[in-house]
C-alpha cells in the first residue's frame, strides 16, 4: 500500500491528484447514467430528458449512486493517477474504490480513527473468545450472530466516536484523515455541479444524493473494508460481525456528521 506522503507524481501533490480523481469519477458516473441501466418508474418526479452527450442526474440515478462501484474507463484516468495504482495493465476499467484506496487507504490506516477501528476490533475479538473462533461452517452461526454483534457494541461505539467525533459528531472532532475528508469534498463538489443541471431536483433530493455519496465514500469504500477482515481471517465470522456492528452505528449517527459537513462546505464557499 502507498503511504500518503509518497503519493505524488512530477508536480502533482495529493490534493491535485484528488481533484483529478473527482473529475474522473463524475465523468464515469455520467457515462454510466447515459446508458439506460436504471429502472425509472413513471411515478418518479424530477425526470428530465437528457440532451445527447449530457446525461442529467435524476432521482433514480441518485438512488443507485451509492450501491455500486463506479467503473472508470482507464483511458479517462489521468496518467499521474494511474501511476499510483498497483497495476492496471490488463484493465479497461478501474473501480473507483481502487483509486480511493490508493489515494487514502494508508492515511486512514495511520490515522487515529483507523488505528482505533483496528484496535477495537482486536479488543472485541479478545473479549469475546466464545465468538471469535466461530467459522463460516459452524451450524450455530445464525444462532450466535445477534448475540455476538451485541457483545461487540462497546468496542464498536468507541471506534465510531473516533471516526465521527466524540460527543457532537463533526468534522472538527472527527479523527478521520484530513486528506480523505478533502477527497470527499471534491467528489461532493462535482456531484452538486451535476445536480444543478437538473432544475427539477429539489434541495432535499440533492442533499440525499450528497449524503449517499458520503456514506458510500467514507463508510462503504473506506472504513468497512479496513475492518471487515484480512485474508487470513476469511474463514471466521467474528471480524465481519464487528464490521457490521460498526457500520450499523455509523449509519444511524451519520445524519449529524453529514449536517456538519454540509455546513462547513457552505461556509467554505462563502469565504472562497
């Protein structure tokens, strides 16, 4: 894995690489939107016909935006971004999660939030030995699952507090790495620009799209894979149970954190 401090190419720093990634991501999202894969119901509001070559963001697309890994055409990725990826020689498309991990994976792992997420995982497994060795082949796995997840709540709670912030969840109190938050802001900015092209989208719907993107970026693509389990744990269920306990708390408490994100981005816009 590439350390954040080592991510640079020629004259491009991490923020510039992050900007290039955000642009590549939104172009790929628009490309996917131009291909009719989403089932749009007649009852959907905010449906606008897309001019040729200019796909419009709709409610249907918003509902799907955080459910799949955006496939970015290799030909549309900046060469400096390609240079930080492990290997893309045999790929026509690169999942956006792979680029996210190359840009921010190590900084998350090295951050206070990342270290706490992993430390609490170890503590959860060590304090619950009866569950720690349950394998995927166990006939009691469904019987024990809920009790195991509930037993891991204290460790999951501590991990979430370091991720979203102790007390009031906010960007200021969060221990997530600044580079990852900035990367999310850049993607959010591109999404808002796209949303503004559809005058039929309400502010509420746009906020839903932005929140979905944040959940997908921070929780689904970065935090969850970090704690889910390494290859040598693939036969065990407890690492996944801990990851699910963390994710459920993160999702439940996301609105407060996201509200602060929105406020900060609006404040930054005022003073930029």
